[in-house]
C-alpha cells in the first residue's frame, strides 16, 4: 500500500531528501504524489517519471509504483 | 548492440577495439564506422572546471539508452552499435560518453551516431554538477 | 593538424591515441571528438571482394587533402584534425581512411568530419580497383 | 622545352602508358596535350589537372608544366 518517490540532483538538494515512501491512499496521479512529499508547488521545469517512463502531472499512479522527480537532464556532451 | 554505464574512467579507443574483437562476425561487413566521444573540458562558461559529478537514475537511464539505440537501428541500416556512458566523479580530459555505429555506408553510420548522442542529451536522465573555483554548481538547472 | 598517406595497414584507434599523446596541449580543451573510419568490405555490388588496389597521384592527393582540412578548420571552430589515407594493396577489414576532428562542441566536430570525408571522396585523386572472383575491376570508372 | 603528361587508373591501362614527355612546341592548352598523346578524342568523363590543380580542356599549358589525365576519383569510402 505504498509508493516509492525519488528525487534527483538539485531537486534532491532543494527538498533535502533523495527518497520518500508514501501511503498510496488518496493518491490519484503524479501531482498528488508531489503534494504529498513537497511543501512547494510543482515547479514548471521539474520532470516526472512513473516506473522509469517520463510522465505528466495528470498521469495516474497506483500502489507499488515508483515515481521520480528531477530537473532537466544534462547527459552527453555538447 | 551493447550499452554500458560505467563508474570508472574508460579508454574509448580500447573499448572499440575490444568490441570489434568480441564481434568477429562484424569483420569485413562494415564499410563505415562513425564515432562520437564526449570529453570533460577544463573550462565551461568562462570558469575553470576542476571536476564533474555525474548523477543518474540507474535503471531508467539504462532503459532509455537501450530505447535510443533500438530506435536508431530501426531507422538506419546499422551493423552494430556501442554506447558507453560514465557516471560518478570525473576529472577534466576524461571521456564522458562514447557512441560508435558500424554500418555498410557512411550516411547511416553518421546519422545513427548523431541521433543517439542528440537524443541521449535530451532524454537520458543524467545530471551534471561542476566543481569550479567558486564551488559546486549544477549545469542547466536554474534553481 | 596532420595528414598522412600510408602504404601499410594502420590501426585507426592507435593513431588517435598517438596523436593525442603528441599534442598534449589538446588535453582538457576539447569536449567533442568526431571520428570516421572507412573500411574495406568483403563484398560490393553483389560480389565477394578479395582485395583492393588503391592508386593515387601522390603530390596532388596530399595537396588536396591539406586544402580540404584547411577549408574545414576555417569554416568550423576545430581544435585539431587528423586525416590518414591508405594507398596500395588492401585486404578486406583493413581501414582505408581515418578522419578525426577535435572541437569544443559536437556540432562543429561532426560537421567538419563529415565535410572532409565527403569532399575527399569527390576531390582527392584516388582510384580503386577491386579483385573479385571474376578478376580485377575499376570502381566507378565506366570504360 | 617539354611537358610531362601523366595518366592514371583505367585510363593508364586503356592508353597503355602512365607517363609521356612531349615537346611543348605547338601546345596551347590541355586539349592540345591530350591530342599530342592519345589517338582518341578527349572522353567526356576524363578529368585533367595542370600542376596538381583540376583544369578544364581550354586551360593554357606552358613549358615545364605537369599535366595529368584520369577517370573520376573514388577516394574515401561510402
């Protein structure tokens, strides 16, 4: 009956945590997960993933899912 | 087709030789090899860079690298592909990423190589933090 | 900036390492390395290829390779470039040509690498003769 | 008082010679050089160079020049 929530990079530092385990009760979508974990509104430039796939704020989330929030990615090299 | 995420410094040229040795069926079958190596520079945005920390989201990163290379091989006729990406602590002049495409002809080799490195940059979950004389700073993440 | 025409088989990856070692000033200054290697395949136009003879017009070939690389470095911000081209007798799976471009960013590295290999193919005086089961045939030279 | 003329690849085989030294007397341009060396009309797909630079049939040629004739080039690898 829980959802694993992960935070990366500057967002992890800003929120002061890399991981949360939250109760899935009352959680409908990605935006609900954010509200259950963070005291601030969902920032525009924060990306989300559900079970390793990019997701929008209104994507449904269910018990056992892993949800991640992170800043814009900067892989590779320009 | 091989994808690796590595914590330690790697030599891209030795990795290419090793991959070709491990794939003897490739010999004689490709006319074109296109390679991209991304390397950590010792300066960025006017600041000397002393080191870089590369954070990733292990299973998601691997999944997206696999998807990118699968997309590339479905779009262009590619004989083989090798992608290696560092994570963890890097020093200047160390390779960050290697993308190699073997193909019969150079148009496909270049196109697939370019596709993978461009998409990797925008879709694979990696985050860079540089260490400069002014301390640590996240790259491309306005607070 | 280095251009070499070589009569004997060469290892492109070792040549890259050697060039980087001989140019220690490059270290930390480039973020992108784009490489193209052209290799002799063991088949072409439906025929098994046993060997290839690559004829050239030595001073003119060298002159035109130098001009191509000079054009590329004037068009894109390139830190360094290495071009090696074989001539003489080649066997399948042997590299024919190596083009390496080191640059701060990957757009320039890819563009310059692509420019040199494309222009080389149309302007540098090389002529290929393949040895197949049916004998020797010139490539791209209708009688 | 001479011009060095070189032939490459299939053209060399077709003409049966890789090099000629011809008298520069009466030679005005590249086409004249070809006529002095070959018994056949200048083929459309043959390229010419004067002193290592690509040249057209009407390019002037003078004493001491090196003139080359060759088929389309096939360097690099596609």
